[in-house]
């Protein structure tokens, strides 16, 4: 099977890589992370207006491999903008919702005018569990939302939150303005320089028009969005880990000890080959997961969780060894490799750890396959 990119995808990759080299070098990235907002809005609008990449999060379903190409390059450049959260996760959920409220948000995501973030994780909840700390109850012609969400990535940048909540009929998703009365946000910086927040909802009044996914479709829409996000996160991890390996190879070639480059030491060569092999295994699994995004649920789950396990292993092994082979300077603020390691560490734990997904894989594999019709 041919896993090479199409000419159009190669052009997309080259254009994005060139744009990021010109507008988002390491110094620019560090300046954005250190700023009060923690992001570079000029870069965000460039991705939308000059490259048209946010349009991949529009009403028409994109080629998953186009998103893989984009996420790899965003990983290579260590971009902190909320592309994953808005243009992939939220856009996928909205496309599977089929409501007018969902359809109205998609063009705003595509133009970059809106940053839409899914707020679905709760403290202590297991992977894939329905909301149990957040409820929406009928109140006249609308709803009252109450509860809490935990560790919502990119929430401080959101113009709209897609909040999952338990209703009398099951899980639903609501579009919530983060500045609404009753919404309290507790923002903080994560170890990789990005922004996240915990959220509290105290009797937040919602209209019927803010229901973007009713209970009959919400669970399926959330599942598709989560799987698309994990595949995209895995693609970002490929870019991050490849950059760590490239920087490590370059450093060991330049660093001299005992009269020669330390890249000539066989033990270090073997270590870097092991790093390469971890990345290759993660790459194959990520490509399979991307291919299976449109597959039946059981097949898709096996591919997605399998990829997350191997990507998590690659993030940990490549990140830790990249820093170790750089020595003490590997974790300094001035050297890029330590920042890539921090992002790899966050990716390993986002949307379920390797242990979570290994358990999910085993449980799914043990379930009998549905009989063919």
C-alpha cells in the first residue's frame, strides 16, 4: 500500500512549513507563550486568511490526511494556536450534529472569527464517560446549566464553549458564551506553555437555540469528534518527536568529546536508532487511525486506541532520550528541545493515557464482532 502524500498534500505541507518558518520561529513562539494572552493571533489569522487552513474545519468534511499533514507541521513548529480544539475537534462534532445552531458555527470556525472549544472532561471521569458533574434541566422554553468541567485546553481563548451535559433524556451538547452570567473560568498555563482552564456553571440560562446536539445524536457526535481529535493529536506528536530526533542528531554531531563527535559513539547511535523506530511505529499506527476515521465503531476504536498507545510510548521514549542526549542543557529555556519534550509529555496524557487506551483496546477487542447482515 502506498502511504506517500498526494502532490496536493505535499504542496500543502511545503506551503505551511515555509509559512511557519517565516512567521513562527522559536523566538516568535517563545514571545507568544510569554505574552499575557499566550498566543499569536496574527499567526491564527494568517492560517485562516493566507493559507485557508481553518476552512478545513468548515461545513464540508475534509480529507483526514489533509488534517494529518497540517497537524504534523504544526507539531514540527510547536504551534500553540487552538487549531486542534477548534478546527478539528469542535468542527467534527458540529458536522455530526446536524442542527441549525451547529451549522451556524462552522463558517465562523472556517474564517477564524470564532474559536470553538469542546468542554467535556470532568474531574475523576474515566475515558469516554458521559458527564456526571454537569447537568442541564428544562426551565420554561430553555435550559438551566449547572456543574463543572476540568482541564479544558484552549478554554481561555474560546469565543464559544461546546459544553456536554446530562439531561433527563441523556447527554446533550450546548453552545455557551464563556462570558455568560453564571460561567466562571479558572485559567492557567500548562507545562507546554499553552493555556487551559477549569470551568464552573451556576444556573446558566440557555435558550433552545443553544442546543447544538440533542441526546439522540450527541453521544455519536462526541465519539466522532474525540476520535478525530486523537488521530490529529497523534499526527502532531509525529511532528514533535521527529523534531526532537532531528535536533538530537544535530547536537550529537556538533558536540565533541574525547577528540571526536559524540555521534560516533555506538551506544548513542543505537539509542537514536531506537528513537527512530519508536517514531516509525507511531507513524504507521497514526496513518492507520487516520484511514479508519470513517470505519464502523469497533474498527475505528481499535485503530484510534492502538495509535494512542504507540504514540504515547514514542512521546515518552523520544522525549526523555532527546533531553538525556543533550545533557543538562536539554531542559534549559533557551534550547528548543526541552520545550518539545514538554509538549510530548502533555500529548502523552491528553485524551487518555497509554494505559487508558490499552484498556479500551483490550475491551473492544474482547467484544464479539457484530455479525454481517
